[in-house]
C-alpha cells in the first residue's frame, strides 16, 4: 500500500488557531501529507493538584506560570477543533487528534474525525478505549511507547474482544524528545509485524527523531503509517519543536517514502524492458 503520512502538529501551534491553520495549509500543499493531527487534553483531569500547580520544568518553554496553566494555554476548544477539521477538508487532508483522557475522547468522538489517535501515555486507559469502541466506528491508531510486550498483547486482545481489531493500527514508538538513532529500535517493527500483522489493521511508525533516514528504514521493515511531529521552526518556543520536522524536512520524507515504496518490488521479468536496449548495446557475451 501507499504510505499514509501524518503531520503531527500536536501543540506546536503555540496556542494560536491561525498558526494551526497555516500549518495545515503548509503540510497539505507544500509537504503533501495525507493527514494533519492535533492533540486534545483536559489538564485538570490529567494532572493532580500538585502537578497542575508546579512550574514547568523548562520555564523558557512555558506558556504559563504553572505546568497546568501552560497546558491550558495550548488547548483548543471543541469548536476550534471543528474549525481545524473544516480547514483540513478545504485542503483535502484528513483531520485527527490524539485524545489523552475520557473528556477529550468524548469531545473528539463528537466530531467523527477520519481516525482517532491514542498516545502512548494513554494506551492502557481501557475505560476510554471502551468508550471509543462503543461510540466511534472509524480507525483507531495506538502508539506503543513506554509499553511492555505483555501490555501490547492486552491492548490487542481488548480490541479482539470488542471485534474492532481490524480498525486498530499499532505504531512502534520510543517516547523520547528527540530520540537518538541508537534508541530507535527499528527492528521492533519486525517483531510487532510478526506478532500482530495478521491480527490488526496495519503497522505504523511514530518517530520523534531527527532527520528522515529512519523513516525509510521503517518502510522497508513493514511500516505502512508514518507519524512525524511538525513545526514551522525549530526555534519556536516549546518542548516538541526540537523533535519535529520543519516544512522542507516533512516534504522530503513524504516524497522519499512514496518514491521508495515503488522501488520495493521484485523483478517482473528477468530482463526488464528498461534494460533491453542496454543489454543489446553493452553485453558482450550472453549465454
């Protein structure tokens, strides 16, 4: 299949709806991705009082006096997410959002997006997963960062018991920002494909690394869905920009994935048509 490529804006929009719309436009028109994805969180539901009121660990990247205020500043309302979905439709790319807890799941389900993403941090929230299975009929993408093999199996079995496993896309992911090459563990894609490829709807790669070479390797190892964090500038304020691709990087990874997938074939003939003239001209001895 053709690779399905996701530009994860996440919260790299700096809490500005117009910047978010501009990022959709650039990702769709210049980078030519299939989808643009955001995040939806309810900070007061996710964080305890201490976490909410503690200062951001990297104050230079904070948009508030506390970590909770920082997270609130970066959140869009459901109506704003609806605007983003309409903007995606205008540029013929799929809209989606990660959901981190039940309130956000209910809000995003109400929009009926092209697919819903479950981040690594929330992939064992079976109450939330159960709600999504009951109330949403589309594709469900789940990242496997910070997840044991036993937990992976419990996730897949859950979707099997709900008769939704063919709607499930599993993403190999290492939860670091950014992740050095030696920690990408790309061969885990082979393990995930061998264990779950015949059970689930597809295999993906969610990368938080620098550069684009690893994405090509992931393609050759069986990944079909590719998610990369996207920013307009590595210099922007925020913690995710360093592990994100700028527009030209995302454009190149999209171009290269689509080119390489066409190269991953066997010869259909022993002597290809493109070779026949050269064989006649150059090959001095033939059997």
